[in-house]
């Protein structure tokens, strides 16, 4: 299994005035990127900033030797966004929260997997 090698991932986007308008946070561990959250200010959505944040987190993870990424999202959130960026659903939890579904998604980065 190897050492736990946990390292945080915290990236932020700021506008011209220095106000934070988006970010992504999580960690890398055991050669995987684990995204706990990605957000973009509502006023800034649709401008490609979510894609920019996701790619930056993936690039950081690859530079740390990661072979893939996983995350969770709900049916009322960003499942389509992540699938459009190469993520695939590998598990779902219906009824969490009641009447909704939580999805786990993964993406394998290019290159040999170990």
C-alpha cells in the first residue's frame, strides 16, 4: 500500500480586486487526487472557471505522481460537469439525502496505472 503521503490541495481564483471567486480543495494520497469541493461564484459561472480549477487540481496531482482522481457530487449539483471532463460514475447512493442521489465519480489520468 505504501506510505499514506497525504498532502492538501487548495487552489483559489481571485478577480482583479483580489476577491476570491472560486476554489477547489481536497488532498492527494496513495497516488490519487481526492476532490472534496469545487465552487465558482454564481456571478462568474459559465466563464470556464470551473474547468480551469479542475484542470489545475489535476495537473497538481499529476505532478505529485497521481494516477487518478475521485470525488462525490449530488444529482442536483455538478454530475454533468464532471462527466463532460472525463469522469465516470462508479457508485451511487439513492436516498442521500431523501429523494436525491449522491454519486461517486472517478477519472484515470493518462499513462500507466500501477
